[in-house]
């Protein structure tokens, strides 16, 4: 996977500042020995947009996941993109949509912070990015 990083950086280097509001962000403290984690936040975009890419130095890769009950079993699915309708908050929360963090270089500990870079694509196909720093917390 590591060789993909320079390509991704090149693709997104033309990003400019986006104007999606990102609130209530947090990452779940991870269990020592586990290399995966999860993060949650609420997006509110003033125009139709899509979250198309997320990265952080705190994880090898980040995927957008949905979660729902299927035949009595919780199933997670990777989304290529997350659609954000204009002025309709999209809340990522435990048990539902989440950012899944893979290949954590070290456990996420409560009290630490995780900085994410998110890329959004608007209806015209223009890609913009923004950064958000969220606290690591124990799950409620
Ligand atoms: Cu997941």
C-alpha cells in the first residue's frame, strides 16, 4: 500500500479550501493490540457535495464505512464516497456511518488528538480539501 501514497498526494495536491462544516468529531480510543480504529463527526455542506477521500498520519489508511443490521448481524460496508446534501447534516456515529482507520501505527489513547485531511467533491466535480483535528475519547 505504501507506494500508493505519493500518487494520492499528487492527485490531491491541487485541493483548495472547502467550506463543509465539520463538528462533533472524535476518534474512539483503540484497544491495545488492535490495528483498527474508528472516528465520527458531523458534516454539513452548504451545497451538494461528496466526501471522496480521507487520510491521517495516525492510520495507514481510512475508509468510509456504513453499518447496518442484516439478518441479525451487524455488517460494515465500504463506501466509495459519502453523499452530502446541501444543508442536511450527515452524522457519523457509533452503530452507523463511521470512518474506519486501518493499520494504526500505535494505539489511539484517550486525550490524544487525530488530525484528518478530508477531500470533498462538489456537483461540478471540483475537489477541495480541509483539515480537522479531533480528540480521542473512550466510547460512552
Ligand atoms: Cu468499519
